[in-house]
C-alpha cells in the first residue's frame, strides 16, 4: 500500500486530494498548521484507518517514512498570503526545502503545487510552460509569486544535484466545495455575496480575465502527473477564459439576477489576463478538464448553500 504525505492536507485542494487517495485504498498522512485549513474539510476521512492527521508547520523539519510527498502547504488566497507575507515566503522556501530534504532522505517522489502566479502579469497569452513570466519582485503579491518561483528552483536543483524525483504542477485558478467562506478569492466571494443578497464586488472594472478549473478536474490532473514520469513544470487548469465581470454575471444569473455590482480599487499587480496553454498536459498526461464553468458553479453553490 502506497504511503502518501499530503502537506496542507486540510486546505481546499489538500482535502480533496486526501479523500481521493483514501478512496484509491492508499495510506494518507496529512500535515497542516491549520492557518487556512480546517479539520471539517476532512470529516469524511478523519476516522478512516488509512488516514492520519498531524499538526505540523512545514517550516520545521519532519522525519517520517513515506513513498510520495504532495507538497501543497501554503496559503493560496491573496488575502491570506498577504496577511503575514514574511511567513508566506518562509513557508514557500523553508517548507519546500524541508520537504525536499525529506524526499531525498527517504527516496520519496515529490510533487510541488506551484501556480500560474509564477507567470506574474503575463505578456504572453495564453501562458505556455516555456514563458518565464513577468513578476514584480517587491510588490504585495511577491511573497507568494517569488516564493513559488524559488520553490520551483529548489525542486529543480534537488532533482539535478540529488536526483530527487520531482513533479512541478502549475495550478491555474481552481474552485469548488471546501473553499473557506472567508477565503477571499473571487469565486467564493461572489457566491457568498450573492447568497446574502449583497452587492458583488468587482475590483477595477472587472475586465481582467481568469480561467477557472473545477476541483475534480484539477485533482485528476494532479494524480496523473504524480503517476507520470514527467519532471518539468506543467500547466493544469481550464483554458476557457472569462472576464471577472462575466463570472459575476453567471453567478448572478444562477442565484439572483437583480443583484448589483459595486466597484473597488484594483489591487496592485493584479494580473490583467490569465489562461493556460494545456497542450503539454494533453500530450503528456492525456488530461483535459471536463467540467464547464456553469456546471462547476452549480455544484459549488449547492455546497455553499448546504454548509452556510
Ligand atoms: P488553502 O489555503 O485552502 O490550503 C493551504 C493549506 O496549507 C491549508 O490547509 C493551510 O492551513 C496549510 N498551510 C499553510 N501554511 C502552512 C505551513 N507553514 N505549514 C503547514 N501547513 C500550512 O489553499 P489551496 O487552494 O488548497 O492551495 C493548495 C496549494 O495549491 C497551495 O500551495 C497553492 O499555492 C496551490 N495553488 C492553488 C490554486 C487554487 O486555485 N486553489 C492555484 C494555484 C496554486
Ligand atoms: N476579484 C474581484 N472581486 C473579489 C475578489 C477578487 O474582482 O471579490 C478579482 C481580483 O482582483 C482578480 C480576480 O478577481 O483580478 C481573481 O482573484 P482571486 O483572488 O480569486 O485570484 P488571483 O488574483 O490570485 O488569480
């Protein structure tokens, strides 16, 4: 039976991944400092005999015998990663360094949850894995963007120098059940606002674009990548691109078409456009997303309704 370590396992993506691995009859050890994760996300597996949960901060070393390390620990929402930016950089650097050291010592395969943010405010559109990005090193998003860039560097050097078997997954905006109500990212913000009959907050004019992937598609891509033998960065996301205002309109149509928009300042360095090229994922992993935005939103809204 494979033994998996999932860092950040009680967060949004980590909880879905842990459940999927348990369903595949594998062993899962989840470590988390519960900064943005919650035990509630794990309630369906927490008592399963193949599951263990350890309170641990990845900025501290850990000794444990595992076959695979899925390194997800890091706050992902701008609101949360900017709350303590120095800790975010520390988590990205020290956390990845500690987990790669563990992978090296026990010979585990290592997957990094990287991000489309490494492309910054991109001049190339859509973004392919060959694009090196346009990132501000000193702005309010830098703790996260540069943190993930250095994490990719560390993975690549542990691979070249120590032969650690790495996977680098560049995740594009993903949404679904188990997002925190106060997560602060756009999909959960808009759903919560609409369910409370509040105005929908558009930052800027809402003309900036994102490409939204439903969590089930994303986790399928993550597992396929871990199972593959591909050691370079790969984009996983849904290539259908929407402006933020279009997203707001779809959520309004589903929940309450009479809701108004309210406009707020666009945060510094907010990327103007984002859309993954997924040619590589199709070719290497035979993966592409199946769930359209509207369908994924319906499932997500249902979950928010039941859990609010
Ligand atoms: P999340 O905030 O819901 O989950 C992150 C988890 O990591 C939480 O459980 C949190 O408590 C834990 N954590 C944070 N710092 C830690 C530390 N120092 N030690 C131990 N645990 C710590 O975010 P998510 O959306 O599930 O993202 C998971 C990973 O995927 C992150 O690395 C993120 O950068 C990456 N990612 C996510 C998206 C997305 O759209 N969801 C996009 C790109 C990249
Ligand atoms: N956004 C918005 N209103 C909100 C939250 C976010 O208009 O209430 C915008 C934000 O400015 C960004 C986009 O939605 O352009 C996606 O934001 P999110 O924080 O979800 O992710 P990221 O910017 O990291 O892609």
